[in-house]
């Protein structure tokens, strides 16, 4: 079972992603409400994959992504954000994100993206 960390400042969004993943044999090992907590939980939990919002208080998703990639160059981080502008997607990929999901998302797209990143 693949282990997932969900990082998003909106509790309802964390719950939506969690519900999708748990229905499809992913184990949600942790949740974080901002990038700072997300980085700490990444080090503590060492998940197989992370879903990361971009716009959050304390530390943005992009900054958290960069921190996680410094800790683990092979980290699987998928950015999930309503801000689907080209520059955000480019910045995420340049910073090491493996993929990008735009909100609002469809369940099958989330599953396809995570499975593809994990090579499933």
C-alpha cells in the first residue's frame, strides 16, 4: 500500500483528497496545514508520495517542495493547486515536482496522476 502525505491549508481539501485515496488502497499517513508542517512531517513519516498545495500560510508549497527535495532528491511530490497558471506549473516542475493537479480536480485524474508518478 502506497503511503501518502497530504499538505493543504484547507481542511475540506485535505479531506477530499484523503477520501479519494483511501477508497483506492492508498494509506494516508499524515496531513499538514502548511508547508512548514509538511516538511517536518515528510522527514518524520517518509511517505512514498506527497500532494502539496501551493498557496499556504507559514511556508508556500513551492518553498516546502524545495526543502523536501534538499532532504530527499528522489521525493515524489505532486503539486495540487487552483493556480494553474503556466508560471506556477513551470516553477513547480523546475523545483522538482513530479506532476501538477489543478483544482477543482476529478477523482480519476488524481488517481491516474499519483499512480503514474509512482510507476503503478
